[in-house]
C-alpha cells in the first residue's frame, strides 16, 4: 500500500515543494524514515506513532517506510509530522487518497494527536500561490494557530486543523462541505501586526546637533552606514532611534520579504497583516556571532537579517567581540549572509542600514585632556577593536559634540521628522528613476563598474580628490564610498553633477578616521600630557 502527500521544506526564507511518501508492506514491523533528514525530523517517528495511537489508530504490524523527497535537499524542523501521519493514514485506508493529490500540509504533532503551530508558514503559502499547485481545488492545511499567517497570502484555500481526529473527519467530507471549513479573511483581525500606540520619537526633540542631523539625513537619503563618535550624553543613542522616523514607507516587496524573515524566525505576530513598519534592532554588545549574523546548530536568521529594510543599531561598538564585528564585513557588502551547516548552505537577506555609536576612549572624554585620564595603551587598545576594513565599509563617520547649555534651554522650533522625511523621499525618488532597470535603487549600492558613469567628476573635482586621497590616506574602498556619498549630496541639492562642495563634505565624513585611528596624529597630544 502506497500513498504520497505534498508538503514543503524551508530553505532560508523561501520554501520548496517536497513529497512525503509512505509505503506499508508485509515484512518485519519496522518504521523507517529516509530522505536526508535532520535529527528532529527523524524523531517524528516516535511522535507520529504515539499521536496515531492516542487518536485511536493502531499501526499494523508491517514494514512502514517513509521517504521525504527529493533526497538531495536536507529537511529540518517539525513541520513534517502532519504529512508523515497523513501519508500513513492514506496508505492504510483511513483517509481517501484521492483528496491528497490536491493538498499541501504542514504541522507538528503532540503525543496526544494535537496539531501544534510551526514557524515559516508564510513562505510556504507564498510558494504554493506561485506554483502550479495553486488552483481553485487545491488546499493548504495548516495548524489553526497559523491560519491567519497563511491568509496573508490571498487566493488560497486554507484549511486550519487542531488535531489528527479533525483532519480525518474533514478529509472524509465531500468538496461542498469541506469548503465551509476554509479559513477566510473575515475570520481574522485586520489590525496591523506592528501597530505601536506609544509616543514615537521625533527629530524636533533633538536639541542642537546640526552636524548629527545633517549626517542622518544623508544616511537615510542614500542608504549609507553611519558611525557616531562622542562623549556620553551627546545624543548618539537618541539619534539612532530617530533614524527610522525619516526613512520612506516600505514598498510592498520590502514588506513581503521582511514578513517572510519574521515568519521563519517565529516572530510574526498574530494580528495578521504584513509588516509595514521598518524594523529597528539594537542588540546588546554581549551578543554572539550566531545571534548577530545568524546560524547556530539549527540555523536561523540573526539580527542583521531581522533588521532588513530597517535600521541595525550597534551601541558601544568597541565592546562587541572583535570576531563578531568582523563577521559583518561581507554582509555589509553583499546584503546577504550565507550560513553553511552539514553540507547545506542557507542564505538570508541582510539589507539593512547600520548606525554605530561609540565613545572616543574608555572613559568617553578624549581628546579633552582636562577630563580624560585614560592611558595611551588603553585608548589604543580600545580603538583597535574597530578594524580598518570595517571602517572602510562605513560611509559616514560623525563626531557628536556635547550639547551646549544654550541648545538645551533654546525654545526655537526644531525641524520635525516628517519634514526631513519628505526630503528623503524626494531624494530617493531621484535615485529610483536614475537606476531603473539596473537591479539596485540607492547610491550606496552603486557597483564599482558604474561609478565613473554616475559619479563623474569635473577637472577641479579630480584635482581635489587626488589631494584628499593622499592627504587622508584613503583606500580604494573608502574612495569609492566618498564618491557615493557625494552623489547623494548632489541629489539632495537636486543637482545633476557632483561639485567640489559635495566632495568636500563627503571627505569630511572620513576625517574622523584620521583623527581617532591615526596614532601619530591622534595621540601626539596624549604623549605630551603623559
């Protein structure tokens, strides 16, 4: 007796269709699972066996072989419990096999036979919608707790179930009766899943800090990464929290991608709408490499993936483990992170806007030698945790000055986030039009091969950059990033050509590298003080 049930396996944030085949034949009583399976999938043998028994179905004393194909793809997770049980039930004649040809099912089983919620239902629903399996007759069977998530993908026949008993009863109904049990949009709450009723921060609350305001607008306009350096209390953390408030609304494609990431992470809330608010992730500096970039014994998205289309804030940057920071280098360039485990590679998106904050020294007051009492060695060791290759991947390095008393008591109105956001949207629209059909959308993403075309310089600009290249000790990567920032500055001024003024401002955002990381320049005064 043979039967087959369609199910799905997750590969990163995408889903691929697989088949769960069951063969029940004469022979010694054996329950075998094959098909390149992880430990948790192999453990489903005991869960399924016990769940069937507690449902009132005793397996025959025969040889039961389950194959989850294709065998070339590694399967992991607990979502195969339900299709394994259903394929066995069909093979022994409890469930009519005809209906299984138009069904895809996923779900975990408890020992009592209840169907438990799982992660990654949204990618499965999207995969079904985009495949030939999608038709008016085909059905997606999911745990009841996951039905609302599956319904985020419209146009599917979703059948939520709570137990194996219910599965057997429903699949025994005729098509007309079965349709009355489909999950519909009217069954679910339409409240946004990321609705936040708390008071949102606004740039009008940031006193003074004109340079900080300007740099964040540049970062948001062109998608440039930022490093803020300054003493404690200068507003670095507040500025980071304000950055998402000036980013443009998410596109439908961004909402879909982000929702898929949160779905496979089990973080998609049960209020049933695609995520429409740009994420803001601020991991603590004690986070591990796997927590930041993704991975672990059971690979899952890290903070850089959860920050996709939004902001990743790394506060107290030198306090992070150096190895953890170095793992950011490739994702910052490629906008993806690839995790290799057991001959299997998984790729997660990592397209985020990074903003980092740090003190200039352990006490936070250098180069104010009247207040700083850090030794040369401690400052050097503190700054050396940030490598030059990582600095080269940060477009804007900005010094956050201490807020003056006059700024604190000033009653002059400050520009709001909404006003800045409108300018950011206008600047991004210029880039969207310029890069149409090229596969990228922001100035920070311009590949090196296209820089000469989109960031061409005048003769004066070339002379200035030649001088800056040698004076500032730029690398090829930092030179290219200066050109991208200058392109953004020109777009903000709605100018077609990059002028020397734009280059000067772009170079100024690299001057902090020289001030703090060039020992001969930075620590000379400290040598004299000591």
